[in-house]
């Protein structure tokens, strides 16, 4: 939801994301990146797992268009050069030195489902509801599905998620969610339609991908897992609440919280826009402004992140998502007035969600979460997330799941000094830690949980490792 951008210019600077989250030593369970899971039955030449076997017969149910390629490398170690990914889609989402796995040959299917919007320009198709499905030759029997963070396109998870799960032997599928970019709110006929489509598109892709996996390997996936970050994490929550029959479990990485009665991004971001200018100006009003920002959920100690988020995320995110859910707030103006001063008519800095008409709350209600998950879920979020403040997001969702009587299905890990966008850990290595190794630890914990090899550690805060070498920080996140 928030604009997932780096300070770079060009195409990546136009991407938005809701991106685009310590476990104390109790039982000393150390999770480090695991080796690839064993291949499924029938591996080897001439068997179902032979290189690109059966490529011609693969058909994505419901797709309006698809193209299939046999690739020597399905990870970004090969797909960047072969043109089967788009680095602009995932720019800024991972640490620059994150290792890239290799040695994953297989089949890639790109395509799109029928849709009426055309914000996604990948492949020159100018068609939304695009997807990618990757089928490794050496399959572990599982399928991972994901929606993208922010308003990015279908390759946005390739570095953060796809490379790693493909190297573990999973088939992988991702969707652009049905609309992309800063004009996503133009999709649909009524407020909330564009966001509601995100959920529909991930459900659609999951069903189709399960069928394609069965075509390729001659048996359905033994396990289907949903995962994603930011808006992609929201989709994991929603899918496990509304379609638990399709999944065995999921990992939610700092998912967006939508609730009709709040909190939601439209209740926290206006406060940031309203009070930050006074804080940045210094002087007598700065202390009071900082207090107001803390009260709105932006944690003490995160102040060093505020200038960047004010410049890149807060304003654009508020205006675009408010336009999608409450277009009447500023009349005929589309997507608000950038960086307007509080007191300007229709200014998003003065937006008061609680005071808006019931129709606005109903629009949010159409995409709202309930906490009634039906399959195991691991949620993680950084304590220094200042796009989706943790006290206004995952802390609340944790309570919602327990209040719904589903607490036994949830594990929640607060990642000390994690923030919303991992590239910022490169800019502030002494203050931030990357989230990606913690996502991988959580994913491995979910695998063991579903296999009956132990329940993950209790909900807790995972401390930032002190004095760890940079390589260790990128590959280890102990859960204990």
C-alpha cells in the first residue's frame, strides 16, 4: 500500500507499495537457511521431473494468454539475463548483498487472466491480472503462492521470496493482484473494488497453479503455502480467513491491517502528514509534534526514518488509498493534493477517517480482516516499521486472532529493529536489521509445524543480534 520506492529515479521511483516486523532464549532453537528440500518421487531423466518434461501440455485454467519457456535457471541468477523477470519490480525490497541461489532449472509460464484494466506494462501486454508460475525440475511436492507488495507487478517477490523457495524445491506462483501503479484506484466501478480484486486474483491464481502443478508432476501439491510482504502479507491473512481450504498455512510478513472501525492506514498516516512538518521545522512546536507522532503509533526511536518516509511513502500512500476508498473527500480532485498544508480544503493531512460517512466505512469493510484464520499462520513485523506502525497493525491483528478463538493457529514474532523496506537496512546498518532472514526462519518453522515436527516458539520479540558479522545478519534470524 505504501509507496515502496528507493531514492533512485526512473521506473522504480514510480512504484508504490504498502509497501513494496526478540525471540528470547527459551529452548535454543536456531533456524538458519535450510538446504533445499528433497525432490519428490520420480526424479531423474525420463521421469516426471526430467528437465522441462511435459512443457507443451501445460495449460493455465482460465488464462486469456500464456507463454511457456524452458529455462536453465529459474532464480534471478538466470532470469534477469534471460528476460524472465523485471528487476524494477523488486527494486529496494531486499538488502543489496542478499545472496542469490543458483542451480534451479525448470519451466516458467507467464500470462494473464481476462481483465478490463491495463496498468501492467510487463511484456508490452498492457494488461492486468498478469501472473508468473515457475516449476522446478527437482520438485519437493509443494507450492508457494504470493501477491505483491504495494502496487508492484508480478515479479516483485522474486528476490525476497521466489529465489529462496525455488531453491528449496517448491513450485512458485505470483500475481500482480489485478491492478498496479499509482493509478490503481481507477480500476473498478465503486470504492474498494480495486483492493477487493487483489483477494480475488490470488484465489484465482492459487486454484490455477494447483492444477498446473498437477499437470506438470502428475500429482497435486502435497502442501500449498501462501506468503507475502506488506500488501502481500494482507493477502495471506485474508486468504487464510476466507479460503482456508486452498492452503495448508501461511507466513505474513508485515501485512497491512484493514478494519472498518480502525485502525487502518487511513487512521495513522494523516497524523504523520499533519505533525511531521512541525517536527522537522524544530523550535518550540517540535516536541509536541513528536509526541503526537508517537501517539499515532510511530515508535520512539524511529525518528531517523521519518524524513525519508515523509518524502517517499506517507503522502503518496495516504492520497492513493484514500482516493480508492473515499474518492469524495476532496471532490473532483483525483488522488489528492501532494504535500498540502494542514488547513487547505480537502487536504489529506486533515483527513479524519472516524468522521467520514458510513459509506466509506462500508468500503473498507469489504476488504476488512476478521482474525478468523482457518489454517496455521506465522506473522512477523519489525518494531521500527514506520509505514505500517506495528502497534497499529500486527499487534492489533494478533489480538483479533485471539479474540476470534483462533490463537492456537497463530505465532507472532516482533522483529527488533526491523523496518518496512529492507533496503533501508543498507542505509542504516547500525540501526536496522533486514527482515528477509526472519521471514525465512519463520517459513522453515511453518514447514516443521505442518510436518508435525514441533510447534514454533511462543509469540515473542526477536532481539537484534549484537556484534554479528554482516553475512550472518543476512542469513540468520534465530527463533527461540
